């Protein structure tokens, strides 16, 4: 059973829906990335404490523990980022396919001579 050809208007409507999805997933990916940056910024504070020679071993141990906690936080953020990335990628693939169909269907048909 073959696919029925869609009208230009139906393709445009679907393309608009896909563009809305792309925008939403992009916004989500930006938000997830900001969460990563905040955790990494906190991580940096603790790494810098480790690098300071004047710090006591007890302070460095506390900084290492804090680094481990931030690393765990970063790990928890991994899956939501990856899922949002995959959603964005799939939406872009669908949108590209729709626009290819729109372009192909709007080209004048070549006739054989």
C-alpha cells in the first residue's frame, strides 16, 4: 500500500509543526546545557581550591568530596541532555525531509521530448 501524495498546504502545515518542535527542543537543549555550565562552574571552585598550595590537607579533602558531589550532579544531567539532543536531531531530520518534499513537489515536471 503506497503513500498518498500530500498537498503543498498539508506539507507546509506539517513543516510548521516540525519547526515548532525544533525550536522547542533547541530551547530545551540550551536550558539543559546551562544546567551543565552551572555545575561545571561549581566544580571549578573546588578544583581551584585543590590547586592552591597554601590549603590544608583537610580543606583539600573537603574540596575533593565536593568535586565528587558535583561530578555526580553532572552525571544526573547527562540523560536529560542526551534525550533532548536526540529529540532535536529527529525533528531536524523530519523537517529536512519535509522541505525536500516541498522543494521537489514545487519543481516543474520535466517532460520527455
